[in-house]
C-alpha cells in the first residue's frame, strides 16, 4: 500500500477526526479511503447515466419492461446480500 500525506486546515482536520470517532472508522485513512471509493462509484454511475441518456432505447418501455427491471434489481440485491 502506498502512503500519501495531505495537509488540512484545522477545521477540516477536526471534522475528519469527528467523523472517524462518530462513524466507527479505525483511522482517518480508513475514512479518506471510503470517501475516495464513494467518489469513484459516483463517477462510474455518472458515466453510465450519461451513456444511457445518449443511447437509443433498445426496447419499448412498458409494464413488462418494469416488471423485468424489478426482478433484476431483486435478484441483484439477493446476490449482494449473500456475499
């Protein structure tokens, strides 16, 4: 694992320390890693949304479509909870 040092104003350091203690992180590094992971996820979602918005519809959107979508979401949720 690589090391990165950052400088923070006292107000931000105090905020980070508070988040670490209140949210159960072991260290400030764990907190910062989680923030970076969430930002990566947000950027990936944004890219997918933009790609979807600029693409042509592949199928008609009707009740059957939404039923299938719900089934896929439920299945993905079940698979995630099994990990």
